[in-house]
C-alpha cells in the first residue's frame, strides 16, 4: 500500500500571536499527629462559608480540622482547589500573564499548532477514521484548543470527509465562560438536562463544541484526548518512611499558632498507605495521585475499545522524585499551607504510575522531554517560517523569547514531559500467521520520533 501522507509543520501559514518554577526537594522532620486523630478522609468535606475574602477557606478548614482532626493532603488539595464556594479553580483560576502561572500555549502559538499537527498525523497513521473527537481535560482559558482548531482549519481539505467535534471537560464555571468567549465568541447555550454536556456551541471555525464536568460524560467513540497541565493539579497523597514503617503526611492546625496549618504524620498506617505504597518502593518520600490513576484507566479502556490516542504534557518524572508539592501565586512559589484557595497547588506527575495504571490496555510512549518532543515535531522549521514572515523587530524578539521559554533546558524544555497512550496495533501489527508477508511498515509516532516532513 502507498505510504500515508504526512503533515509539514513548516508549511502552515498562520498569523503570529504574541513558568512555573521548580521546587527544591526538601522535606523536614514532621511531628506525629495525636493517636486519636483517625477521621482522615471526611474532615474537609462540605461547602465553604458563603462569605468571600481570601481568609474564608482557611477559616472553613480550621473549623473542620478542630472538629475532626487532620486531613490527607489529597483532601486539603481538593478543598483548596475545587471547593464550590472558595476553591481556587472555581473562584479564581489564574491562568495567563495576569494570573498566578503561565502555560506553554499562553507563551507561544507554535506550541498548540504542533500539538494539532500531532493529532492529525496520528489520525492519518490510523487510516483516517470518519469521526474525530478532540477531548481536552482541563482546557484552561481555551488557548490550546484555539490553536489546534486553527491547524484543523488550515488543513480543512485533509479533514473534509471527517466528522470533527470538540469536547471540553471543565469543572470551573468561570473558566468555561472564558473558553466559550475565546472559542465561540460567546455564542453558546445551556444543554437540556437530559444531555450529558452542560453547555454547547459552535467554534469560530464552524466545529461543534461541548462542555462536560466529567470525562465519563463524554460520548464514546473514536477520540483523541489531550491533558496539558491537567494531572499535576489533581489531589495527591504524601507518604513518609519512618522507623515504624510508612506513615501518611497529613494537614492539621498548628496548636501553637491559631489559624495556621502544618504538616504532621499519621500515628499509624492509613488506608491510603496500605493501598498505594508498593512493596518494592525504595524512596523515603512518595507522592501518589489515585485520581490520575482512575482517569488513565478510563482513557486506556476507551482507546482500547473505540480507538484514538491520548497525549499528556506535564511537569513530571518517571518514578524518581520525592517531594514536589508546591504552590504558585502571582508567578512566584507560594507556601502550600498559606492562604488556601488563593494559590494554585501542583505536584509533578509520576509517569511510571500512569504507565502502570494503563494496565496494558494500551501501549505507552514516553515520558520524553518537551524540547525533544517539539524538536521532533518541527518547531525549528516553524520558527524560521514565522521569523521570515514577521515584519518588525519586536515580533521577532517575542518569537525568539517564546522559543527559548519552551526549549531551554533551564526553563520549560526539561521540566515538561510528553507521554502518550496508543492502541497496541498502532505500534505493532496484529499477528497474521496466514499472511506474514503482507505487513507494511508502520509510520513512526510523531514527536516521539522525528516527524516526517514531505
């Protein structure tokens, strides 16, 4: 059979459009919580008080902790980030230059364009299925989706016989409004109660867009999933090895300083300690994100059943790091226990855990450093085209600055990693004992191998 066509990053003609730091790995000795502190998982539940103000979440947590004892770091993160009344993402969600952190799509349009090319490259390699669902988890301001849709529009002739739709999984009402304005010009409508999406609209380029609160609400079907800086904000459990065995790190009120939080160790093993620490673990401090495991299981099951692929881009490591829990406010590192609800909380993604949780249902690729992935995707050629087409010095300087932010190992180039879930048949032909000579070579996976430019 003839080779599948490939997409050139350099040939795309788009107008130009004008980090988070790394923590030091340090975890001081912690006091042990009182033996009576056993209600670990329910202490931080419920709604925050209706009164506004940056101290509302702290007062809410302080009351809960005094009444019920310490909570897990996962419960603390869940409250601080997604509490309906005072959670950071539900109330603030500070993405972008005016917010608390800035992401790769906000830095350069090239990032999103190359992601768009990755999806089309994989769609071609898989035989151009008639349906193309792009599903993004935690889309932020919608910038990345907008850049991808611009690629889809540029390559409309390639996608002409394909039913393309966009599905955004977003829990923040504020961010979904921002996404709607960016992607549709605000032309959206609430969905009927009997539909799984809570909002829908048509993109500026004519593609249907749907919003959901949970990945399980997204309709089944051939789908490409995207998780950019999504997994790093999911709640983690933290564990410390002690002379008495593994203990879970908890959050409690400091008895000597009213309304100030501190870390303590559980007096004995917790259910999470028993469930999430592997017998072969060699580190003394471990972070585990069960929600990430559940989501990867769902993605792997969907890809195994319906086809498609998932691309994950995030801060992370391959099972080597220890304490990576940190906060960001106004683009600076922020004490994770100070003023909860006013700062972004994040932890590096353990890609070895994601690989394990795929449970062999899909093949996995990566993690690979962002600078390697983008280089394989043709970022250098794309930059040259944009530089040649830019007419003023300021634009050229901005392009070079953005490129440096994305690619410099000291900035985002080595901090970020790419990781993919793909159907097994994408990487290896199914056994055909009757026709062993009929196998044609499989096209390489772009990004993880060099993108073929024709």
